[in-house]
C-alpha cells in the first residue's frame, strides 16, 4: 500500500490548508498506474501511483497539464503535487466530476484553439518540448528541431522502429520502415505545419465532460508539432463524433493531404503498441507502411 501519511502531508502542504483526510479508496487504474481517490474535508483528489522510478513520468505529466492550462483553451485537471513516498511515486491532481455529457462541437472548437498556440524560435517553428515525457510507458524524446520532417523522422518514426528492432521485429518491416523514412519529405511537399501545442495522446479515453458540460482532456504526452498528429489519433480508436470534426474543420481547416498523412502519424502509435504489447500490432504497422509507400508515385 502507498504511504498515505506522507502523501496526505504533501497534499495538505500544497493546498496551504489544514485538511483532515477522511477516506482513501482505490479506483483501479489502467495498465500503467494505480489510481486512488482521496477525500479531505470538502475536497477530493485524484492520485496516480507507480513505482519510485516513475517520478519523472509524473513530473512530465504535471508539466504537460500546466502547459495546456496556460494556453487558456481546454480544461485540464490541476496537478497539485508529486513526489516519492517509500517505494512509490505519486501524482496528486484535483478530482473532477466527469459524469457530464457535453458538446462534441465545443470540444472540437477548443482543440482548434489550443492548436493555434505555437512555439517559435525567432521566425521559425520550434518542434519538440523543453523536456522528454512518455507515450504510454515508452520514453518520448522531445529534443527541439527546427524542421518538422527531421523531428518526426528522428524522434518519432525512427525511435519506434529502433525499439521494434530490439523487440524482435522481422527484417522485412524494418527494411520497409527505413525506406519510408528516406521518403518522408514526399509527404510534406508544399506543407509546412506550425509547431502547435499538442495533447500528444488524444484517444477517446483521454477526454470527458464535466457535470456542467465543459470538455476536459487529461493524460497528455505534450509537445509542439503538427496538429494533424492529434487529429489522426482521434480517428485511430474511435470515440469522436462527426460534430467534433465538423466544428474543428470550421474553426481551423485541415490541409487536403491530411487524409494520407494521418496514416503516417498513426503508425507511430501502432508501432508503440507493438513495442508495449506485442501481438498483431506488428502486422498492422506493416500494412500501414505498405499503404504509405503505395502513395508514392
């Protein structure tokens, strides 16, 4: 069990209040972290727990939530404190009531507004972020680059292919993957994306609506890059309605060639799923690579 005495003391110090902890109960959790709800007087907190080595992951998540919050676009839970207690790392956030239903169109409009927040170096886009984070439990390298194709090749596609090699992926998919890397510039002719603020892991499980209908996003893997990567992932596992896409497109129209590049961007996530879970994700990744190569004339 986590050291709730230490964690509770940190929560009290962070809030600057004399809180009396009433209850703590498990909320289960995903495949990466355990999750708990802590009630103290009239306030409730959501707490993620992992092994002590997960502290960097929690620090990066807290920084990502802060980055999105500072954009004043989409609502995110406030990260209050994080640290290590005994053998466990923890991240404490405000616990939001996400039992509401809301407007998918509003979510699309607010995501478009978030994507208009950009990172620049002089007059050039600056792709990446000031620190690395994780995608799932996989390291996500965010070293800044001034060229988007170089960033995607080196820190996304190339990084995942290298992991796949270590995980035992066959020579055919690795060779096809390297061929795709060589041909990446073909997919970006006359397309120069802004370095937009990205959620980074925007699937249907990472958004909800507060009781008042306000859309909320969480569990980010933040960096600055092509906004199409966020949109592509919304299509990967479903869960986003036609109203969401219509509102986004009206607010911030997508380039016509997005329909091709979305496969390139989702390849990153499918390779990551292979590297995390194995199984049929490798054949899915190979099919995506072949589809992309077939687009090149």
